[in-house]
């Protein structure tokens, strides 16, 4: 095998997007399962929030700013409803990265700080 170990995915952007969505779903669902075993309670809204964070990432290359806005709104709802201690997560990190890399407007400078 020549080159970088991950070079096989560089020519397949939709596969990479699927991996990002799958990874974000796996992290979110693992947290829900862990919370269920720890507390014994299950919040159906938490499943919707998890999918609401992960699924918009499919469009992160084409519409990076709207994806960031959607994920930030879902994170705020999650935090305000008590499903999370702070508004942060893997989906938010991926969305900020997408704006910094794929957006060509002034929004990438605003996100960068």
C-alpha cells in the first residue's frame, strides 16, 4: 500500500460524508445507551435530537452554513431541555470544520473568530 493510509477515501466524498454521519450517530447513540444503563430511564426526544444532529451532516459540503445553523439549534434545544450539560458534540465540531473548509463567504471568517 502506497501513500497515506486514508488516501482511498479522498476520491469518494459521499462515502466520507456517510462515515461522518455514521460516526456521529454511533457516538450519540452510544451516549444514549450509556445513559439508559446508568439511570434506567429513556428519553425518546433524545433519539430525535441525535438524528437531528447527525443527518444534516450529509449536506455539509454543499450547504455548510445552513448545516451549522441547524446543528447549533439542535444543540441549544438539547442543552435547554436538559438532555446535555453543555452545547457541544461531535456534530458541532464537524459542522464548524465544514464551514471553515467548504464555505467561500465571509461566514468562514466569522466562524474562525
